[in-house]
């Protein structure tokens, strides 16, 4: 067992306890779930073990209920720092608000930048994500940010299927580089891109207008980082 693993403390919020438990089991470490709620809905965090000079990993995806799970992250990170934890690493497989990474309309916030700053203020030293929506997100956090890629698991699985006439499809122009990378790694016949428009005044609604690329009679795999529309 490595020295790092020996002094590792793993915490998790309420967003995905099954995933957090499986990670802890893989590492052969105990996991703690310190978040509870008062009767009025306030979140209460109390960690049952000493954290002094420990490397603490908080596993918490910000899937729905997004705002609640982000607040749990803030409170857990703050609790660890106040308990003299050595380093706080946030493992956030899905980072909520990452789509709001620029000012694309008048009088709107850059929400992902604000969330990243608040995580730092709360006590986070390092962030780990999986397939973050945009690379510039990492620049909003004043500290190390490790973005892992699901392709390391997905590509070997796709190759084993030996799918003929395979085309990798990006659901929008923003995912073209990702689709191209997948196509090259698995030697697909090509890529296609869905051209769509989105009404900024409507939530989670987009309209596909055309497909750029040859998909007729092909086996298609759509690659995206968020499925929400």
C-alpha cells in the first residue's frame, strides 16, 4: 500500500453514494458520509474522525439536486480545512454549471467561474473531474485541476465490438474535436456533426436542422459530455 493511500480519508456527500462506495472499496478504504439535514432543510456536516494532517478526498458529483450537492461540497471542504486537514481534493465526476463558462448574453453571470472561486474559498486545494464541458473551466480555479477522460475506458470497449461501417457523431459543433479524437483512435470511417439551433429563452430545448457528414446506412455512435436535452 502506498504512503498516500495509507493516510487517505474519503468523504462523500449525498449525490452518488453508490459510486463513492465503489471507489472506496476499490481502494480498500473506509468511507464517511458526513452530511445530514435539519428539519427545516439546512445541511449539517459533522465528520466523525480526526483529519489533522490527512489527505482528504471528497467524492461528490453535482448531479440533480445540483444546488444542494454543490452546497454540500462547500460545507464539507470548509469542515475539513477547519479540522486541520492537510490537503482537500474534490472528486467531481460531473461539474455542474460548467456550461455557463462565458458571457453569451447581456447581463448574465459566468456561473462556472463563480462556483470555482467559491470552491477555492471553501478550502479546496485540488479538483478532479471527468470530461469537463470546456477546457477553459480549469482556468477559473486557482490550483491544480486534473480532468480525466472516459475515453480510456470507452474506446477499448468500442474496439472490442468490431462495429462495421462505424461513424462517430458529434451532437453539435462544440464536440467536433472530441468526435474526431474518438474516430482516429478506433479507426472509424469518419465523423458527422449535427447542426442545431437553440433558443436561449427555452430551457433544455434544441432543434436539429441538418447533419454534416455521411451517416446513411452507417452504424453511428454519438459522443457527448452531457446528456440533458
